[in-house]
C-alpha cells in the first residue's frame, strides 16, 4: 500500500483551522494579543499557523518580494511531520513529497554498509518526507494566506530596527533594495525567524561576527531520471572527506514512474573565500572527484552530467548562544540555532520550535514568561545538537567503515557490527528528538482543545 494512503488513515484529522476554544466567562490574556513574525521561511510560516491555532493574531514580515522557489530538497523528520499534520497539512505533504522508506549508507566503492527503514516503515505513526524546499514553502504559504489573510503576510518588508518597552514591541521595515522606510508595526511580542543571517539576533549579539564555515563545500541540484533504487530511499555514499547524498523528492514524478532526485556532492575544502549560499557554479568545479563513482545501482557521473543547474552551498553554522529571549522578543529556527544539515533535521527543528512557543504563550501567565519558558525547553537541546552536528551524526557508520576498510570489504559485519550501526543512528535520533518512541507517544506540543 502506498504510504500516502496509509498515512492519510493515520492523520490527526485536523484541518488546521481548529483553534483554541475561548471561554465566554473568563476573557483570556490571549484575546487581543498580537505577534510580529520576522521571516516567511519554514520557521516563520509554521509560527503563524501555530499562533492562528492558539487564537493569537500574527503578522508575518518577509524581506524578499516573493516567497518560495529557492533551495533544493529538504527532509522533514517524523517529529516535524507530526506537527505539520496537526496544522492540517498532512494531506498536502503526502500529495507533494516522497514518504522516505529507507535510509542507506554506502562506502565509496558502492558497497552497502547499513540500511534501515524510515518513517512509517520504521514504525512511526508519521512519515519522513523528502520534499522540494520551494514546494514546502508554497504549501505553508498557501495555508497561512488562507487562515490569517494576505493582509497579514507582508513581503518586501525587511526588518531594519525595533525597540521594546514595558507594554510591547515596535518594528520598523524598509524596502531592502532602495533602503526606503515602508512601514512600522506595534505588537505584544516579536519573533525573529529571520534565518542564519538574523537581524534580530544581531541586535542582541552585535559582535558575533560572520557565520562559521565548516570546511565542507556542497554542490546541490535536482534532476529527473528514470529510476533510482526503489524511488523512496535516501542514500549517503563515501566518507568524511567526500560524499554524495541523494533522495527522490517529488510525488508527482513518482506517479509518472520517474524520480526527481535531489543530489548533493560534498568535498572537504578547508578554505573558501565566499561563505554564502546559493551560488550557481559549473560542474567542472567538483565533478572530476566523482568520476569513478559508477555503481550498479547509480551512475553518479551520469547523474551530474544530466543536471542543468548546480548551486554551491558552503556548510555553515554559528556557535550556540546562551539566550534567545529578551523580554518580549525571541529567536526561532535558524535565527536561534543555525546548525549544519547533518542528520537531515535542521528545518524540522524550526517547526518544533513554533509549536513549543505557541503552547508556552497559551499556558504561561505573561508574554515574557512564555518566551522564557520556550527558551528553557528548546535552547539546551538545540545547542547540544548544533555541536553534535559538527561531528558525523548518523553518518559515523560510514566513516568507521572507511577507517577500518578503505579498500572495501567482503562482508560488512567483519568491519562494523549491526549492533554498532543501529546504536549510532538510534542515539542520534534520540538526541535530536525524533526517535520513534518519543514521536509516537508524547502528547501534542500544541494543545488546542
Ligand atoms: C535560500 C535558502 C535555500 C535553502 N535551501 C535549503 C535546502 O535546499 N535544503 C535544506 O535542507 N535547507 C535549506 N535551507 C535551510 C532551511 O530552509 C532552514 O534551515 C530551515 O528551514 C529553517 O528555517 P527558518 O525559517 O528558520 O529560516 P530560513 O528558511 O532561512 O527563513 C528565514 C526567512 O527570513 C527572511 N529574512 C531574513 N532577514 C530578514 C529581515 N531582516 N526582515 C524580514 N525577513 C528577513 C529570509 O528572506 C527568509 O525567507 C535554505 C535556506 C535558504 C534561506
């Protein structure tokens, strides 16, 4: 049975429009509460949808003029898929992304080191989805526009400055291209979901300096091909110095018996002059290093050759900070915890942040207490995973196999035991909060009933 169908039977049943019930007897502190969200990325839009469910008014301010399109594939782990399902987006995700069935790890000779089921196949009640980041943003945007209205999603509004007093926060916006003021907004709280180059964070950490380059360069692209394993497997091939990640990310392509592969080639390059994302480059820059990677199950040089556009992404993060919340202002998603994409779960954490913050606003006695409670719940685990992501995370098994058998192996069990491999991936999932037991059995982060 296709996962989409199995999954639809197991969704929360929420259409996302269900909102926290108001008591007619006792007016709530939330009635009339208003939030400013800076950034219309995955974190900011998830926040807007969660505040809407919590019965809190929200306005999203996005710097760029048109939300969507940029980026390639992204993986959503079941912890985030559960939250998106509870926002009423389960059906849209199933129709758009690919429910990942298997996660498989190979050495540079193409020999299988470890393969494990993912999502529903691994016993989760929610799938893992591989999806195009632009399509994910568009489905979040569509739901946000439908629920809070286009007047509350303002693009072309770049946060220039803000100030807070005892009663609220005032934010000032400019048009980024011209630098001209466009608008000022007053609200009870401000959430900085403005990404790795966050202006909100920079306001509190003016001396933080540039983002930290990990020494690993990625080239990312997507291309439609005939087949790729079973069409639902995420692969990682190679070792610490050179690897390939690939997965199928389009449900629409799968329905046509084709596979839209998101692929990422990565090479350790300690120096780079341009630690910024999204530069279009020629394949000549890196393809030579992968010339011998022709495996019976995937011809990597042919995959690269078939691709039209390739973008360079230096892998960057920032050191964890010890505060996200400053009175009525807090940070969320990449603004709070910019991390390396190890373990395919950085974007998922932004979704979880939004749910935890919305619940804190419902339960805590004041805005300040709510933002502090959110920070208490999320900062330490995110700081730990940010540092852990500088190591190899679940991909450690791949490096162990490389260290112990650089020329390949006859039987993988002679190089690394199944128990050792299973422990590596399970420990990582537990530390990132997406092991099946906690995803399946914890209460909802956002209690709207
Ligand atoms: C262009 C781009 C491409 C990406 N591609 C991938 C990918 O292919 N795969 C992957 O796994 N992850 C990708 N990511 C990262 C991933 O989307 C994030 O890690 C994750 O989703 C966290 O989301 P976020 O909402 O916290 O931050 P972001 O997704 O970075 O969103 C922040 C938003 O804030 C806006 N913003 C920034 N400054 C201001 C300001 N001063 N005022 C108003 N708005 C502002 C930005 O324009 C952006 O829309 C990409 C991010 C970006 C920005």
